[in-house]
C-alpha cells in the first residue's frame, strides 16, 4: 500500500449504522477515505464506475443484485477495484465462492472495525484476507492427490502464467511488465489463482509446484 496516500473506499451495505461505523473507522485511521456509499446492488456498479475506488466493501446480502455477480462485473471493468465481501455466513463454500469470483477479502458482520482496516490493508497489498473467525485450514484444505493437478489444469492462461512467475520469485511489478498488464490486474489474477488452487501463501504455491512437477527443468 502506497505510503502517504489515502485510499478510496466504496461502502455498499443496507445497514446505515454499519456504514456509519465503517466510515468513522476508515477516516480515523488516516489511511482510507470513504468516497461513496450505497445500499443496493445496481448503485454499486454505477458508483464504482464514476468514483473508481481502490476497494469496494460489499455486503453479501445486498438487495437488488447478487453480490457475487457484482464482484464479477467490478473485476471485468476497466478500473478493477479490490473487493471485500462482508457476510453473516461463515460456511466454507460461501467463502470459496466469493474468492473464486475474485473477491480478495471475506469478513463477518460480527468482526471488529479493526478487522475491516486490516482487511483493507491486506487486499491493497495483494493478499487474501479472511475473517479471524474463519480458520484458513478449513477453507484451504489440501485436495486429494488425484485432485491436485486437476486444479492447476482448471486455471486460465493468465492465471498459469502468473503462477509460474510467482513461483519463480518474480515480483508483481516485474510480472506486470513481462505480461504487459497493470500491477493491479496481475494481483487480481494472483488472488483468483490462489483461490482456485486452495493455497493461501507463496510457500504453499512452491510446495504445490514441486509436488506436481510444475517447476521448469
């Protein structure tokens, strides 16, 4: 996250009280500025296009449009913000569905405002953030040996390219230069790739590459 710059946040939640608390936390941190608020799905897309926020914090129960569909559309737009979903559901499949759609973070409504700030910081840094109430091991459970390679085979071309470059030790900006993409786009591919593989960190990616003989000779 760039030092000295306040990152723009769009809050989309039906509960006015929750939005007001989130605004207070963001502004008080000195690192984030809430540039827009809304309470329904269609408004999210309109505001995101106009305001071009760095992060969209999205209520999983937002009326008017499915939040997973909103996430997909946000990440298909020219300006691709990070997306943090906030939910009352801690079900493993719900978390995986959110990550597979491209969300970078998954919070629970019962999490503290500190968790919201931690999530914003993490996703802007290119990481996946899960609520402290969700055990990462329960989400990123190792697949059976017969499934491991199959998950790699389901990656798209760009996701495979990013996988191999990340495992080779390249930084996001170096990958972006090689693929002629923006660093933000590379980070999005990285998050989606890690979610599809069910691997939350670089060490896990390297182990996966070794076990499945995906390293270059």
